[in-house]
C-alpha cells in the first residue's frame, strides 16, 4: 500500500518535472507548406471601417481594423465559413492600397481574432500557443499561389505579417486588445523597410531560435500599452509552431501570474505606390491555445520555490500515508 503512495508521488513529480524540462525537446519546428487552400464557404466582402464577421463555427471574428482615415485608398477583406471538418483552420484574404506618407503610417490591420474558449489563460498555466499560417502576398486584386516579392517591392508595398497577443494582470482587460497593458507582436515578415516599435539594429532584448527562424525581441516603452515585438530574421510565408516560448520568456514583471487574453493574426498595411492594390491571402491559418504545465525551463527555474514546497508537501503526504497504515 505505502509503495503505492510512493510510486504515485514519484510519478506525479516526474510528470511535473518533465512538463517543465523534457518537453523542451518537443517544440514543433515543422514549417512544411501544405499547399492547401481552405475552401471557405458563404464568402462575403468586408470593405468598410469597423466591419467584422464571426464565422459559423464561432472560431474567429474577422475585423477590417482601419486605424486611420487616409484621403485615398481602400481595403476589402474576403471572409467566410470554413467547413467544420477542418476544425478551427480557416483562411481569408485582404486586398488593399493606402497612400504613402512620411513617416510611414500603419493604416489598417485586417485580421482574424481567435474566439478560443481557453482564453483568457493565466501564463503560469500556458502550455502551448499554436501559430499555424500559410499565406502569400502579391500584386493585384486576386490571391496568388506564391508570394511575388519582386512584384510587391516594385509596387512599393510597406507591410508586415504578424500574430498579436495581449497580456494584462487583469483577466478582463487582457481580453481587450485596446485595453490590455501589453501587446506582444510576432512579425513573420516585413516588406518595404517597415520596422517594429523600438527596433534597434545594434541590439535586441533577447534572441530565440525556433520554428525555422531566429526571432529578436524589441520593445517600445509606450504608455498605456507597451509593445513587445519578436521579429523574424527572414520573411516567412509558412509558419507552424508552438510560440508559447515567446510569451514565457518576456521580461515582464509578475509575468506568470498575468493573463493572456487575446490572440489574432493578420497583415499590417502601410502603403503602396500609385494606388497599386496588393493582396494578402492566408491559405490556411489556425490559432490555438492549450492550457497546462508550461514547457519553458525558465519557468521551472523561477517557479523553483513553489515546486520545492509542492515536492515537500508530496513527500509529507507519502510519509504520512506510511505512518498511518
Ligand atoms: C509537417 O506537416 C505536414 C503538414 O501538416 C505533414 O504532412 C508532415 O508529415 C509534417 N512533417 C513532419 C516531419 O512532422
Ligand atoms: C461588429 O459588427 C457589428 C455589426 O455587424 C457591430 O455592431 C459591432 O460593433 C462590431 N464590433 C466591433 C468590435 O467592431
Ligand atoms: C475550435 O474552437 C472552439 C472555440 O474555442 C473550441 O471549443 C473547439 O474545441 C475548437 N475545435 C478544435 C478542433 O480545435
Ligand atoms: C481592383 O478592385 C478595385 C476596387 O474594387 C477596382 O477599382 C479596380 O478596378 C480593380 N482592379 C482590377 C485590375 O480589377
Ligand atoms: C493556383 O493553384 C491552383 C491549385 O493548384 C490552380 O488551380 C490555380 O490555377 C493556380 N493559380 C494560379 C494563378 O497559378
Ligand atoms: C523581406 O522582403 C523585403 C522585400 O520588400 C525586403 O526588403 C526585406 O529585406 C526582407 N526581409 C528579410 C528579413 O529578409
């Protein structure tokens, strides 16, 4: 009987320790393009500022997210419902042109906002954050099968492709991108020389290598919302990885007790030359959050005291069981 307690205790401890350390090897770095366009149905166009559409699976809300009111230019998103068999994978396109300005202005961020029922989640209970996206950028009103880098360069396109996550010590505020204290942007591509807030060519706050690229961290220190940006070293067009590491390593005070409340993916649209339209098309995208033991070793180290207390409590329970029987 008492061996039963001991074995159960040791197994639990092992699972716990393994959750923190063993899983480090388990980061998915599969960035193979699937070549699959999700066959979205009930297609509709969102062309106006302030428009949004929630899909039939209630997995995402698509937002046009016009951030300015330039004198010229336009943007239209094509959104719809992904067939249920694709789970929460979906796709959308956005065609736009905005006039150049000096300094360059971010005019819109057409995006898909995850309606995951796992959000908000306390960061100490954040196991996995899937970011799966396959997309293309090309010149004209239609989606292209392969990104036309030379073409968008000729069109003078200034844009980025990024996932954004929001964090706050307050659970409700973390779910509101406009209200959360911290925004974490993951820039997978940047065209036409646009750079994240706080970019410094000589130094970054941190470097992380995974998902087929190197990410460097920059931050502005703006109030009321601070932005941390992880910038990829190369222009990706396919990304399939767990990005929870990019959250667990942020230099935030009381990070693990704060909440991750919102998660979205889209393109930041600045401008193109001469009113040339460009089209961003996500063939496939999926944003997913899995609660559970964090995988990051840093968390284990910082949580050392708490773990120690727990281990002690378990030992006492095991010993107690032994004395009582
Ligand atoms: C990578 O992902 C693709 C598409 O999901 C899959 O077909 C392939 O088997 C995966 N490769 C590895 C090495 O896991
Ligand atoms: C979304 O669209 C609806 C109308 O369809 C509107 O009432 C609502 O305010 C919009 N929400 C946001 C956050 O823009
Ligand atoms: C899709 O998202 C919904 C809402 O968050 C969730 O309940 C469901 O489990 C997800 N389905 C899959 C296949 O991930
Ligand atoms: C692209 O769409 C815009 C807006 O609907 C339209 O004015 C323009 O003529 C289209 N261009 C082409 C080449 O179809
Ligand atoms: C894109 O790929 C699809 C499927 O392979 C094909 O039917 C279509 O013709 C291609 N479009 C272009 C513009 O090459
Ligand atoms: C991404 O592509 C753009 C083309 O506009 C180029 O200017 C930029 O240097 C590329 N970024 C990286 C990191 O290679």
